[in-house]
C-alpha cells in the first residue's frame, strides 16, 4: 500500500438543480430573525454576545432565489485529497464544500452526502443544500458564499507538501477568509486551517461555524465533553438542559428527538475542543479543533412529519430507496449561534480543524454519559493529539502567505474591486501574496464601479469628499449590482445632481444602512428615492397607460432597469415608516413598470397578502407574463389571496391541484395553515407537511 498523499483536480458529475440568475432587487429588507426568550440560567456572556453585532440585512449580496426542483447531470470541478486512510472531495464552485470524506480503512462515508444537490430556502441568500461540511462566515445563518464559487488554488510548501487553498472577500463584514486543507501521508485526519483577516480600522462583529452533516440511523449517537447544553427549538425559547436527559429522552441519540432542536454544548474553557458521532459499529465523524473554535453543536430535524418532510425535500430518495436521514455536528467561534465575537481592527485569526474516524467502542460509547465522554475523549486523543493539532496550526501559519502554485477556480471579482476601492481612498488592505484577487476575476458586475473609481482618480480627496468640482465630475451611468461603503456614497453624492442613476444608487446605500425602525431614517430614505425619480409616479400615470422609458430626475433619466427598483425601494421605505397603503401603491406601480420581473412581483404579492391587500395580487398578475403564472409560489399567493378575499373554494382548488414552492422557507407553515383554513376537516397532504412545531 502506498504511503503517498495526493491532490488531484478532476470533474465530479452530480445531479444538480439549476441555481438560476441572482435577484435584481437590492437586499435592503431586514433579516428575518426569530426572537428567543432566554431563561435565567443563560450566562451573561451569551446574552451579551447575542445582543449586538446582528447584521441589518445581507446587502450588498443579492438573493439566490430563482432555482427550481428540476435537476440535471452537471460536471463540477472537484479537488480530491487522498492518502492510504482517507479520501476527501471538495467542491470549490459551491462554497468550497467538503462534499465527501471516506474512511478507506472501513469503507465508511463519514459525511451525509449523495449524487444529487437540491437547493432550498435555508441560507442568508436563500439557496442552500444539504450534505458535506460547509463553512459559514458573517452572521447567523448559512453563509452568503455557501452556493458561490471560491477562489481556489494548490499551494506547494517548502517541505514539498501540497495544500488546497480556497479564499474570498466577505462583503458583509468586509474581511478576507481563507481555508487551507491538507492530508499528510499516513494521517488518519484531514486538516483544515481557517484564517480571517480584518483590514478595517475598526472592530467588526465576527461569526464562524463549520457545519458537518452526518448520516443518522437509530444507532447514531453524538458525544461532546460537556454535561449540559443550551437548547433552542422552533418555539422561540433558549434553555439550559442536560442533553442526555432532555424532556424524558437521551437527546444525544439524534433519532430519538421528536422535534427539531439545537443543542449547544457547554464545554469548559480548559476542555479540549471536540465532538464525535458514531454508528452501530462505533464509526463516525470526529470534529476536533484548536482552542479558538470554541463552540460545539448538535442539530436534529426531529422525528415528526415536518422533520421527515424537510429531509426528504433536501435529499430526496431514489425510487425504492429507504429515506436517508441526517443530523449535524458543528463548531464555531462562540458558544452559540446567536452570538457574535468582536474582531479587533487590523487583526488576523487562525485555527485548525481535524476530521477523521475516532473508531469508538459502541459498548462503551453507548452507555452512561460520563463514561461515554471519557471513552470518546481517549479515542479522540488516539486519533490526533493536542500536540499534533498545535503543530498543524504552526505549519498553517507558516504557509498562510505562500503564493499559489496552480490555480484551479476563480471566485468573484469583488475582492479585486475592494482592493481598488481601498487603494483609491487610502484605506488599509491585506497582503495578497497568498490570496490574490486577480484583475481577471473582474466581471460586468464590478465594471461600473471600477469605472466610477477610475473616472474620479485624483479628483477626490482622501478620504472621499462630496466637494468635487463641476468640470471634473464624471457621469455615472448606473449598475446592475450594488456596493456598500461611505466612500462609494461620497462619489455618488457628488454625481447625483447630474445623474439620476447615481441618486438612485445613493438612496439604496443609505436605505441599506438605515434603521428600518427609525421613522426619521426612513423619511430621509423616502426623500432620496423621490429625488432620484424627479417626483412621484401617480395613479393617473398608470391609468393612462403612460409608461415612459424613464422618469427624469435632476439630470439624465432613470432607466428602465432602475426605475422599478426605485419605486420598490420607495414602497418598502414608506411601509417601514408606517405608511403601509402608500407603500403598497408604489410597489404596485413598480410591478406595472416591470411586469416580467419575477423577484419584484413575488415580493410585492407577498407583501400585499401579508398586509390585507389580496386584490393587489390579482391586479399584478393581470399584467404578468404567462411564464410566471405557472410558478409554485405564484399559485400559492393566488390561493392565499382568494382565501383572503372570501373565495375559499378557489383557494382549495389550487391547493388540491397540487403546488410545489421550491424556495419554501425553513420553519414555514404557510401551506399547511392555508390548507387547514380552506379545507377544514381534511387531512393535510404529506407534501404540504413542513411544520417543525
């Protein structure tokens, strides 16, 4: 048997759903975040960490919400690390997901995975898929990059070792992260090193969780070195519990949990950081890390109808195949996923994670909790010692800035634009030696913003100011993408009197950072949108069928692409300011100007039914193209509008004919609730049972 360790770049064919185009709507709406009621036993540190740092929204990232349930065989770039004990397969084009980890000694797959990827609405940007190990940065929720490509390369160290490197610029926190992975010859663990660099001159709220999906059978048990945990469910509570004795069950056996729940293990500060899963033979994934990665979590879907339906929705079984269940073990910077950790200005954080099979003895690991923890700890130490993890951390620090040797895949162009922006405004930036953001990565998304920087080079003082001379200003022609930063706002403010597009983008940026609960903030945003449009769109304009190519602002007209988005932004700001009816009117106008804008129509229709305007749904759909009328979410909103308008029979007919909403939100009970409302006394069909409560 060879003792060599190899890295191979290959193609992996997977049944993959089409992700579809990104949403054209700027993500200015607040994040949906359930309130959690904590009991008196939750430590002050957790309460404090959960009370700050939450992102207002995910701006400037666009939503990824146009996917369908249809899949096709698709070739994806895969990077395979292999030695005599393990085989690890990464997918750089899908967030760098560690898709498979095979223990060659036993033939066991240590991760829940498959040959089909189905997207669903569980992530910050909507699209998410189950399986493997994903890397989450920024704020609570599955990462903005989880369904996006990462810059990827192979790095060769002076010792002759080959390291897989993946990196990207996180636009939410404006930091750079990288993931290095290597598999030494003879090693029974795969090492990954994560580094986050904050180039800003201020501290940023930081969040990281590595999320591993594990196969789940009735014999699966998850063990971490803690006797208690902080438990949350879908009832809005957080309590201190003993997982091995939780509501009459031992919840450390995931299949025994009747309902979906999170268990954040309360590891003592001096305790070694690890968590393991085992099957009936004692095999399963061990997740071990250096101390900085403090938190450990077990997530279970629960054994009720909703939990089973969600797992089938995410990883559908082939015909005749038994349903494949899974749980998740996770590791994060904080004790719970409700907290952010303050990352000081100009700092760099790094830690190491190790993944392998701890090979537990099920007779010992399946017994009383304290004995199981003691046994699992011994097996973890035998798998990889603390000294080996510390040595790996030291190695990764030495390699972190080595230049890539062979480039594998390109990520986004936003890192290259960020470098240009920071250089132009005199702000700090990172050393790109090990994580280059090549100019070749720039695309049409970044081009208008790079042009804006280039056109104003040497004109604006550093930092940017709005006092640019009239003769030096360059018109801004608009963009289909969005950026954030006060220096960008200064450039746009300087140009807004000559360009309605600049005024519109400036309004969007102020809207994104404004406090949606502050009436004064919202009134300022309302005024900015109105100035960008040069006035108000009126009901008479719509009634007369007067749909101009653009509305003239204080200069060039606002174009067909931006006008509906400005009306939409105005509508959202009005609603946030308490002027709900006027806001819905503006959203309706926006749909009249862009009847084929799928994202705009769906948002407007949802807000209409949520705010008691069912007739607006029918009005919007009268002008919508036939291609949108067949969408599952459109049919659901139609059914809900019929029910709200008093036509229960029409609503029931739509539901009974069958609808499928590809981006149904996790935890949503909307279809179930509507069925019970319009089909009283009839059992809810299995395909509509997504309730987790």
